């Protein structure tokens, strides 16, 4: 990189850092009309930038905002924007690390499931803006051939120690808010199908089958993984549920020892 480009890049980094840090000095090289209060004008611009970033996070994490309320969310989002400002202009991706931030954010310590709800919302937006996956056509197996489980859609699994799907549904307007009697762990499965990203409850067996599909394991190996993850489960029922949801499929046979 030549000196003029390096100097310009450094100036841009200084300017960007000052935009999200109220304690930062005014970046050099800013011009203003004679007599103008440059610090006040820059403060207004800084406030507008931070407000826009907080609004972008609110649009991406509506359930998180519903759980903690607007004032708390605005404070957390402002702090996140100051520490981890966007690195590119596509604001739909801004907030990918918000779940990890919330997990370590001391004021959110009393809401331990908040980060998992945020992980669901990160997965939803990533899948929504991703490309549709084409489901493979199942092919009948020839005599002696081995069938395998393969992905039929882009799928994300969010594991939680809390009833995170129930909590998300209540705060996403999908079910009325109510006291939660059963605080057993819930796992969420999200997949993109026809411009929709449903959030489904799954157990360890289904999650293991999804993982097996990514590795294109044989049907027998996938069932073994499901039973190892959830002893006593019905792997056929779990696989049927995943196929009906459009998450996985049973694909064409392959030769043992070559593709497994």
C-alpha cells in the first residue's frame, strides 16, 4: 500500500472510531463554517450514527428487546455498537456477535437465557438472507446398496439449557406470554424454506441426525449417532420429523467403503 492510501485508510479508521466513542477527540481534518461549534455538530452526527446502529440491532433482535424492554436494550445495543461497530455497510449482518456480548454483559446476568434467544435471532437472519438449498431427490436403493442422510436445506441448531424456544415464541408474538412451568432445556432447529425461517423444537437425536446429514453419513451410522446422543430415542421417528420439516433427505445409494 502506498503512503497516500495508507494515510487515507488511517484517517478513515480514526474518523470511524470517533463516531462511536463519545470520549474520543475530534478527528483531524474536519472543516466547518466560520464560528460553527464543531464539537457540537460532530456530537449530533455521532448521536445519529449510534441511533441508527441501535435501531438496526432492534430490528434484528426484536425478541431480545421485548424481553428486556426498550431502555435496557438501547443501553446494551449502544455499548455493543461502541465496542464492536460494523465492519461493512450491510447492516443486516450487524450484530453477529451480540449473543456473546450479552452472555458477558454484567447487567444481563439476571437473564441467563437472553444470549440463547439472541442466537436464535442471529440464525434466523443469517438463514433468511442466505441462498435456498435445493432438496435432493431420493433415489431407490439397488440391492446391497447403502443409503445416506443428506441435507435438504440450510439448517442451524441452537442448543440451550433453558426453554429457549418457548421463551422466543412468547416474545416473538407466536404464543401469549405466560408463566413457564417446565424449565427443561430446549433445542431450536431453524431452516430456510421458501423465504421462511421456522423455529422448531428438536431433541439431541434430531440434532445428531442433522449433523450426520452434513457429513453425509450412511443411514445406519446416522441412527447410531442419534441413539448415542439420546439413548432410548426412536431414530426413525426423529428422521421422519426432519424429512417432513424439509431439513434432511435420504439420498441416492453409494458404494460402501468409497463415500462413507
